[in-house]
C-alpha cells in the first residue's frame, strides 16, 4: 500500500471513531411515548416539542437525552444546551419524566434533568410552569431546593458549590438563562430552588 492510501485510511478511521458509537443514549423516545399517560389537555400537548440534547454526563462521556418543552422556548433551550456541552458542564441524565411514572420526586432522586410535567406546584393547587413545558430542572441532587427550615429536596441531595454540575449566581449557564429572560430558583425569596429555571 502506498503512503497516501494509508493516510486516507487513517483519517477515515479517526473520523469514524469521532462520529461512531461514542454517544451514550440515555433517552430515545418518540413524542407519543414521551407524553404517554399525562393528564395534560390536548391544547397543552399540541404546544410541546420533543428535543434531542447532547451533554457530557458525570462519567465524562458524551450522552444524548431528551426534553419536552414548550415550542416557543425550544430554540432557547437548544442554545443553552450548546453552552452546556461547550463548557462540558456535567449533567447526570436527561430523560422525559414519563420514565418515572410522572413522579417529580422519583425523577429528582435519580438526579434527572427534565422539563414538562403536568402537575401542581408542591403544596398548592396551582399548575406549575412545568405543566406547560416552560420550566426546567437541572441536576436536582446537586442543586436542591433548600427550605427556610434547612430541609433539602430531594432528601439525599447535597449543595456543594465545589462539586461539578452545581449552580451559583455567577455561573455562565445561570447567566445565560437570565440573559434570555428566564428566572432562576436560586434567587427566590421564600426558599432556594437551585435546580429550577422557568420563563412565564
């Protein structure tokens, strides 16, 4: 074999490795599968979009997951996930919450990042912005809710800003959300909800 041929084979091999089976699939649902069993009315379901997102997980490897979001916010979420991937901010997993039987608690306990979930705000009768795909929770175990009495949700969570995958007000991802007009739960007055972002 001549040298040029060997170089071409080598470069094709590198390209294959880079484009091959390196992405770990965390979620690969159809839209119908991702909303199956929700009690949301048809007008809300019709306003939603299923996004494929890629991110570096806590294992340092590139993963693919999925989010259900409001169609009007889909482009902004894609922008944010481009930044997340660019700076290699670790996200444990991103799986539609149908995988957890529509249980917010089970999803959070698994450190799952999610958006749409037709439910009320905990302790109230008001629909959460998650019900419209207008809120996203990222790494709940690393970025818990901290109540005024010091209690954390989820229960096994720990907020340690030295840990990768954790948010502070100065974090570029928090700043990106704010720049795009989103609210961050870390700035709520009555309690701190460090994993939560929403856009009314």
